[in-house]
């Protein structure tokens, strides 16, 4: 088995249910932040994260050990988020994920304004794009990890990330700079994109 968590999974499968406490403690914050990054609402994220762990506990026998336990768990989290987002009719807000502000903020209010713009733009992106952006920029996953979690090929993950960045950029620019990004910010021509 490829990682240290698998020893805990083996013990859990042998009937030692306290081993799940270790896995829960280790991953609860990471799962919560991943879920929150996709659904954008703290209360909803807590509920969905709880569902992730309940499902993981119930389905632990299906864990084959061919990937890291964390990848398997994050796949469950992303799938639960997808289920929630498909069923949800209300808009939710996301934490600032892709803040790429290069100048120092002059005030906390300025930083919050940009976070609001990022959140609003991200919420306008389709679910598949939000997922890949959250995994890449919020969870700091590389392409191979993203492809494992989303169960797509690395090439498909690269394409989805590329498209998601373009969609996000368009949404962000149209909200934050209705006349287009100022050329002094280095994004004035298509070559910079």
C-alpha cells in the first residue's frame, strides 16, 4: 500500500473502529476546506464534510489501496459537492481562492473588496471549472492529483484547468474591470493571457 494511512485503513477493516478517529482527525480540516471551497457556505460545508466522512466510513471496504487514502477521500468529497451543487438552487459564496493581487493592499477593506470580486466571479463559473480551480489553487494539487480526484486523465485535467482559468478570468475581468484590464497591469494584450 502506497502511504502510511493505509495501515490505519487495514486496522479499521479488521474491526478496530478507533482507527477511523485518526483518519478523521488528520483530514477533517482539509476535507472541510475543500468542500467549503466548492460550495462556498460554511454551514453547508460542515454538513457536506460530515456526509463525506460518514460515507467514507460506510464504504471503507471499497478502498482498494491503489491510490493514496487522501485521494480516495477527496474524490468522495468532490463527488458529494457535485451532488450538493446539482441539487442546490441557491447561490453560495466561495472563499477567495485565486487572489492574484500583486500590489500590497492599502486597507483590509480593499482586500475584502477583491475577495468579494473573486468569490462572485468564481461562483459564476460552471461546477466542473470551480472544482478544478479549487483543487489546483485552494488545495495546491498538481495535475496528476487532480486527475485522480476527478477520475479523468491528466490531459483532460490540464484542458479543464486551462478552460477554467479562461472562464474565471473572463468573469473576474467583466466584474472588476468593466472596461477591460488596464494595460498598466500587464494584461492589456492577448499574449499575456
